[in-house]
C-alpha cells in the first residue's frame, strides 16, 4: 500500500503506469489532444471536480479537490487556502504544469506507484495585502483565496450546476454518473466485473458498464452518485468483449475507487465547498 508523504518531500517516481490491452476490446485512456470542451463553464474558476485542465499534450478532467489535514498545514492562511487536485496518473508527468483556460494554476507533485492517480498542488490566489514598508506580500497577514473548492459539475433540473460534494461512497445497485469535460454528465453506469486483462497495469481498478462511453479528455474526472457522493476517479474505458461484461460491445468504465484514493492520500481530506 502506497503511503503519500507531504508533496514538498516527495521524490519523482519514474514508474509509468500502463494498462494491458483487453482481449477483444479497445482501451481508451489518453488525454485529449483537443482544446475544445463540452461546456465553457468547465474552464471557469474556481476549479472543482469535473473542471477541464490543460496538461502537456492535451486536457484532462479534475476528479476531486482536496485540502491537507493536520495542524502543520494550518499555520498560515496561505497553507489553509492551498488546495490539491486529483488527476489520473497518465494525464501528466511529475512537475508538469496544470492549466486552467490557458493559465498555469499548479503542478503535479505526486504520483502513485500502484494506481492510476496523481496529485497536483494549486496554490491560492496571490495575496491582496502587502507590507507597507516593502510592498512585498506577507503570508502571516495577507488574504489568500483558494483557487479550487469541494464542488462537482452535475445537472440540477436539467441545468449545469456546481453543488457541493456530499461525501464519499461506493456504488450499489443504482446507476451512477461520470462528469467528464469531454462527454459531460453520463448517469447510466452500473457496476460490473473488471475485465481480467485490465488488472496487470494499474492496480485497484473497478469497473462499470453503460451504453455510451467516456471520451479522451475525461480521464481523471469524478465518478459520482446521484446524490453527489464521490465514488472514484476515471481511469479509462474499453469496449467489452463477450464474457467480460455479459454484453458484447458494451462500454466498460475503468476507475479507481475513492477509498483507494484516500487510503493513498491519507494526509488529505475532501476540500470544503466554500
């Protein structure tokens, strides 16, 4: 089990995750090479689960926004306003910039050795209060504003909305949703067996199936319940072969369950919505 140290102490991990091709299936999990998004709201601040971010070579979707736990991360307002966003590990290499609508807002500081997960730090907006004598920012008295919050893109009454993430959970018999920057909100996923050939590359994956699939650029996005509980982080998708899902040609979603995310990132919690 991977234990995540504080990002400032993390060493670069050279391990690259790869998923084996599923027999009789096509696996999709690359970042999108297109700059287009399903909705302009998804590139607007603040960053939330479902926001489209730019990474080297394309775009990915934010899966969750986290805040650090522990008193050592709460000393200054700057620390309290710093946020971390969860992405899929294959989205970007360590130290790569993460952009929102073309502007760099953070960088990748950690990657899992086991799962298709990585973490990017998003510092708060620049201070608005400066020392009178020098004009430089004083972190002990400055006002800092988080660039990201614990909300998620979904639809309420048919309209795109940003409600608060209500917690974590795991899928039951009811259908659940993905919220990708490319495909938008898809809410017809139901749990299924994980295709055997998908296991060797990235560990701790779960699977779901639906009639429609996610698209390049959705990777890293949130898997959520209809009550806005975070269930996991999108890794990729495949077109299932007979016997893998019980339905030839159905789309199989591969995702990392949220409990695995928070096990590896045990120094973090879901960020507040405010």
